[in-house]
């Protein structure tokens, strides 16, 4: 499968939503996605979902205005995962050097994302990460 920088949605004459991206889970529903009731809220810090943004793998499970494909970064020594995007924000944990932090959003000097594929979610200073090719 070709690696994509963003998901491609092809509707055409199809009756289902087709997504081609390595971060998309296999289809779970037949037909188009539709609102069928209240949106489910994720526990903060457990899943990469905020009020405005979520990991693309959660599309169809959580309704938010935007979905992002993660940008993997290597964690530098001394990196800290925080609840808020500021130096005095509550620390969630010290991040292991060399592990992957999947960045979903960059705002100023801070990133928001998830440790690995299923680790804790929070903010890390951009200077504490190094982009992977």
C-alpha cells in the first residue's frame, strides 16, 4: 500500500466511504457514517481525542471537527508529557528516550499527541522531540 501523508476519501458511485491510509482501522460499518445519537466522550489522557481534534484511527468512533494522521517523532532525553501546553503544567510522566511520540498537533512550542500507538496522551515541548523520516 502506498504511504499517504493524509487520508484520501473516494465516494464516486460507491455506497460506502472508502479510506486508503495505513492508520485507518478496517471498516466496521456498512454504508455511510451517520450521527445516530449523542457523541461518546473519551476519557482525557487515555485516547488521542480532544474537542477539536482526534487521531484518524478514531474517525467513525468519535465525532470531532478534524482528524489528524500522526507525525512520528523520537523522544529526546528529559522529555516530559504534560496535561497542559506550558512548562508549569502538571507532569503526567517522564517519557522514555528514543521511544516514538505520535504528534497530532503543533501549536507554537508545544505538541499534542500520544506515546506510541496506545500510550498516554498529552503535551510535549517541541524541542524535546525530533522528527522521524
